[in-house]
C-alpha cells in the first residue's frame, strides 16, 4: 500500500486535541486561517506522497558517497529538494521579513513528520536548515541576517549545526575547535567536527555551517564557547558565493540507516567565520537551534512510526496464514498498539508545538514553561515509539520482515538514530526531572490540573475512559511530589527515563480521551482510545514505581562486579 499522508489526523488534532485555535486567534498568527492551514496540510501531503515517498527505498540502496572530495547524493534527491524549495516547504515558519511564510511551528511539525515518513534521509536537510534559520533570527547581527536568511529560507543555501567532536559528544564543553580573531571582524576556525548531517551535498550553491568553537583565553567548559557562521563558499557583498573556504569533508560515516543522508566528518583549517551572537554565549544561540531540532526529531519518530504502521497494515491485510493474519488476535494487538501509540506521540508533538507558538505569539511565561516541559517528552517518547512501532512492524511481517527486500527493516534502521541525536533520550529525561522541575514543579502541576479537570468534566458521560485518566494523573502528581522532595540528584536521575515514559503515557491517555469526547464516545477514535486507556495507560503505574526506587541499587554493583 502506498503511503497515505495522515492529513485528516492532523486536522483532527488541531481541531479537537490541541489548543491550535488559540494560536490562530493571536495577532501573530492571524493569517494561519483554517482554510490556509488546510491547504498547507493538503499540499504537504501531496508532495510527500508523490515526490518524497518514491525516494525512500532509493536513498537506502543508493547512499550518498564521497568521490574525490565531492559529495554525490542519491539519484532523484536533488530534483526533489528543488521542488521542496520552489514550493516554499523549506521554511514554513520563518519570518516573512526575509521571505518566510511565518506559519505556526505546529504546521511545520506536520510537514516534518510527513517528510520523515516518506524520505527521512532527504527530510533531514530542510530540517537542519529550519533550525539554523531560527538561530540566526534570534541571535545573528542584522548584516548576517540580511545576507544569509533570504538564501536559507528560499532553499538556495542549506544549513547545518557543528557541535560534536571525537572527544566531545554530549559533553559539549570538552570541544577543542579554536576561533582566532583575524583583526577584520572575522575569525579563523580550526578543528574537526563529526556526525555533521548534510555537511555537504550537490543540491545548492552553498552550505552554511554553524560551528561551536572556543576563543583564545575563553573560560573553560560551556561558558567559554562561541558560535560562528562558516560557509562553504565565502559570499560576496551581493550574496554570490565566492572563493572556497578552508574547510573540507574528510569522510562520510557508514551508518545503520538514513543512508541517503551524508553524515560528514568536517575539517576546518583556518576557515573564515563570523561570530553569531555574543562571545562565549554560543551555547545559548545553539540551544535555540537544538530546541527547534528536538521537536523536529520527535516528529521524525512519529513519521517513521506512521510509515512502519501503514507498511505493516498493508502486509497484514494481504498475507494469508490460516486466514488473513490481520484477523489473528496477536496481530490485532500489535496493530492497535502501533496505531494508538502513534496517535499519542503525534498529539504530544503537536501540543508541544502549539505551546511554542503561543509563547511566540503572547510571550506568556506560562506558555514558555509549558513548551519547555513538553519538549523533552515529545522528543524522547516520540522517538522511542518510532523505534518500537518499526520493530513491531518487522514482527508482523514475520520472517519476511527480516528480509531487506520487503522494506520493513528500513523503518527501524532509519529511525534508530532519533533517540540518540539532538540529546539522547536519557539526557532528555534528566532534563525533565532536573531543569524542568526547577520551578518547584509548577509547570507540571498546572498541566496535571488541566488533565484532571478535563477528566472530571467528562466522568459522567464516559466514566470507563475518564476515571482511569484521572487516577493516572493523580499517581503521576504523587511521583512529581516525590521527585521534588529528593535532595540526592542521583535518585532523580536514576528514575528519570521511566518517569518521562510514565508522563507520556498519562498525556497519551488525556489526548485519547479528548479524541473520544470529540466523537461523543462513539466512532473509531473512541474505540482506539478505549484500547489505549485500557491496555497501555496502566503501564504508568509500574513505571512510576521504578521512577521512585532511588539510585542505591544502580550503584550497588561495582564496575568489577558488572564485568564478572
């Protein structure tokens, strides 16, 4: 079965499961009318179905390659990218001041999901550019904005982020890349960066790298990191790419999946760069880009889950083994779990995007706190679900799922990177129980109040669905209180991953309940909600038991004991 874009699901979530109407009611997003949003969703669905979907398998079988210092991409990728650029799909949410459409992040999230479902390797290219645009909009000088933003927004140029080094992965403060002032307002950037997604390609005239580096005599650690724009070709005053900069692609990584996406080792040898933001404030600027990317990566997880589900559903519908396998109870269990979890993850991602949009439009600190709280949950849960759904898709295919020709395995190989990059899911979980609880749990309690109030309001009409959601929210509230009472940060960290998962389970129950309410408890979404709330929501209880178990048992065995 060909991929079918879940446009109706996005419409439903926008209308019934999120506060998207509040976004549309703001002055900032007044032009995002229902008609315009519907047209954008329909257009995104068409280009993903018709242009990107045929390239998914091509990117896997014909990966990007480095030939004589030049990166060659999968046949058909360049032409598809050009269609994305010409259609304005690269930067839907970018500022109109420099050529963007200024649409809500929620709409971009929908596009990113559909792009990942069809051709994740190619979709990564505009995704990185989106993040760079946002970082420049917030932190770059006016001169840099005027030069780079129109080119990036139009898709004439693409953008990357350069953080990781061989010795500095999650510990970004350990980076060694240097930036030496050249006396003319520019800097000489020297060092090596690894895992640079779309670090080079043959799509556009220029590739623009945001590079973290350390100035002479800068403070140690993350407090001494600055951010620089380092283009592949140095632009002339009119924006025409000029001489080649002193940087090169050393090699491309041979990866488990996303083969069509060139992941480069980049070498900078005194390359000319321009400071973005203030000296030694590079992490603040880069985190603007990374937070954008974390939600986008969550959308990738949902997209791969949707693609894997549709692939498995088509197989289960056609495959005959003692009758159609879709009629077997365990296959039904797997398919329903895939569908229910994909909906929950999509709803969490959209609601996170809505919170970001509302904070952008209103500057309300409560919306800012809501967005901050939901970002690690959206990133971690959606990418974990992407992996789980893709793995289940292989199981539904049986032995054929282990055979590459069926295409089932590619979803898992592609999505498996998403729990790792843009901050591993373990880091997301520690952020949730650490930094995101520094407000005394205020943002978390406010969200739980909303969940319980909604469950209470429908308890009379749908007691079998509302009561479990209310009870789960109360149990989660007790876990938040326990976390806040812990003075030992190791105790929080030890249970952070199951805590995040439990939080997502409760959110999923809340959003499924809202979906059921929209149907008055009757209809396919209500039946799916009943499955989720009956069979999947109860997982929150043992997860929270795990979360509140402290850290002593994790450290009871020494390193030698573990090796014995």
